[in-house]
């Protein structure tokens, strides 16, 4: 499976997906969908849209990846994970098909998601691409609206080594006459979006042309408060979001423009459902690992940002956070060059280099050696738990502990916090 072994598990075609889809009777055609691709932010956007749809009264499916603690996190209906019984029964019933077609892990889980949503009769499902778009297993659907959050240099060995090439792969989710919403665009990608949308006769919306968020602040109740404008006009006042990452200011315009498109397609989404959904994203959808506060005294934060663009956003937020000393528990994967990410990390921090318990993880001693080139100083630890415990022992009450660099590092760390924020001040 790609999550554990990386490039060796990747399949660059949709043949198996189409074969599975035909066998199961095209289950994705039995419910409406929203399709979301992008380098960063697509998970947050998926969960925000799902929360708003749930608050609007729709039975909402949500398919995302990867998972942090439990495989079943990938498949949710109104926030509830798929049951173990369904997963076991589905695999046992179709084991012969698995042996015959030999699908990848993601191909198989995609079709299981579509079958589950069809059997449970969801009204609509929010579907996140696994990687890219054009050749992603989810790309057999025809959604109400397609969304591309942003483009960054990630998975370049599969998607291309330029923003233009990667954007072209993401644009593979654009379907004929189906509107497409763009979250962020750069000069290199705007023309690609226009070209693909024109070819597919799809209405193209750059969300930041309608919605702008110049600033946000955190309330005493640990919510992020935003004021959303269209030019000089205030569209959403005092919009409270329970996702605390400052980078959500870049994701929210895409969410709001997608809601506009869903309304135009005939869905009833009241204004109060937008406020309620965004206020309770975590509770309604189970989202975790996005600038998540795990403890106070010392303040302990984790975030799944792992590529250069994601890490840059995290480092910007750290610069806006008050603390005395910075402790960073950090690990990454072996099949990506960590050079760019390491160059973004602060030299003044104390590092606890670690290795998640998966085959893809980069050895902590090797990571430490690579980090020393950039003036990053610290010690190597054989596991995430040991690294975190060392950081907690060394940190004072007024310090900041940050855990990240890899989704797998965050997932392992969250095993210590299965219920979220748990350590009292």
C-alpha cells in the first residue's frame, strides 16, 4: 500500500478501478458528489464542506486519506466511521475478486467507500483525491462541483517537476460542463486552469476573486474568528472556525465558493448552516491533526503539514505563537528529498529527530545528519513516543513543543492523545 511503502505501490492507470466499478454496478452513480484535489488544504476543505452539508440536514459521506489512528477514519457518514463489521464482511465476501484483479490498497478502498455510501443511501459524498487527479482512483465520479485547493511541488516523481505539470494532473478531475472552484492560484497555474476549463466547457471560479480574508484572531474559547469580504462588502461577519491554523484563511474562500456552486445546483444550504458547520468541524467530521492543541504548560501542537508549502505555513504560525523555547519533534519519509523542508526549519529550536513505525520512514540518525547541514541541532530517537517524552521532559511550562514533518509521525503521536486535548493546564 502506498501509505506504507511509497512509490512501489503506485499504479498509473484507472484500469483496476474501472474493473471494480463495473463489477459492483457503478455505485458512485447512486449519490451526488463533490470532488476535491490539491497539494495542500484538500483535507481541511473536505471536512469543512462536509460539516456544512451535515448542518444543512444532508446525510453526508466523507472519503479522505490517509488516516491517522484508525483505517476506518477514511470512510465516514455524518462523522461516524464505517463499522469494523462492514469492512470485514466486504473484504471476506470479495476476496476472490481481490485475488483476480489484484488492486492496489487505494483502488480497493475507493470502491469500498463508493459501495458503502451507496448501500447507506447517502445524499451526497465529499470525495478527496489520494494523489494527483487525472489518474487517481476517485476520478471515475462526475461531481456537482470540482475543487482544486492549490498546487505545490509534491509527488514530483509521479505528477511532474513543475507547477504547470502538476496543475495539469490536478485538472484531470475537471468534468465536462461541471463547475470548478480554485482555492489558490499562481501565475504558473492560472493559465492551466483556464485552458482545461475552456476545453471541458466548465465554468471556472477563482474563489479569492469573490472572497477575501485579510485577518483572523483567536477567541478566548479557542476558536478562530474571521471576517469575509467581497471587495468592500462584508459577506460573513464573526465567522467562527474551530480549526485554529492560520492557513485556514487560504482554504475558507474555496469552501464558501463551493457552497455557492452547490446552492446553484439546487442544494439547500442555509446561512446558519455555514456558521454552525464551520464552528463544529472537528465534532461533526472527526478531523484531527491540523494545528491541533494537545496540551498546555507547555503548549503542545501537532500538524500534518509535510511538504515545503505546508511546512512554510506551519513555521509562519509558530512565528505568531508566544513561547520561550521551541522544541520540535520531527520525522519524515525516505522517498522524498527533505532538503527544502529542512531549509525552512528554525535554527534556534531544539530538535528531537524521530522515525515513524512504517517502512517508508527515514531513519532518525540519517535525518539528524541531513539536518545538521542546515544548522539544526538535536538528538535522534528510535520512536515517536520516545522523542515526544524527551521533549516533554526538557520543556518548561512556557515553552512550545511542536510535532510534525510527516502524517505518520503525527498519527503515532496522537495515539498518546486518542481523545484530543487531555492534559490540564
